[in-house]
């Protein structure tokens, strides 16, 4: 099985994500959890829209900038759109149920030593490992 893991770019990406989360916390007193940021745009409160919109637009601009400098994005979808839509809905439900997503709990919560985020991240990781095991070894798929 071939992998495209590159430790240096992984480290750089992690440093950029961590620095961004820290900057948002210091400058704005806000947690950089994507589901919470986007959720705040869907149900906006006064004074909360500008920074959330700026954050989301910044993520989109970063992806566009990467695509332009790397001759596009090499995205390969291994499932049909209805399956992806269902998976997205399940993830959205899970982020509401768990009061946050992997970025909010895994990056920001653990960085703040939140026991709730540590527990949530442990559940994310165990669930991911069980899912990969089931797909690869029980159901015979390639994930």
C-alpha cells in the first residue's frame, strides 16, 4: 500500500493550524472549531458574523491559493455523491451531539487541557480505528 505521507509538510501544516487556532483565541477569544464557526453563520447572532465569515473565506482562499500553486487539487472521491451526502449529514449530527468537531476538540480543546475535549478526541480516534478495521478486514473494502 502506497502512502503520500510527508513528515515535513505534515509538521508545517500542523504548525500553521495550531498557530491559527492560537491567534484566533488570543486576538478574538474564540475557539477555532469549524463546526461551531459555520454553525454560527447558519444561526447568526449580532456581532458574530464578520469574524466567522472572514475565517471561512480565509480557509477557502487558502485552498484556492494551494490549488493555483500546485496545478490544482488532486481530490479523488471513493464514493458516490449520495453516500458522501449521507456521510456529511452523519458527521454534522455527530458534531452537534459531541458539542464540536475534531478541529474544535482535537486541536483547540486539547491545547486548552479540556478533559471533555480529551475524551471526545479519544472517542474520535477509537471510532476511526474501528471503522478502518471493519472496512478493510471485515467488509473487504479499501479505505
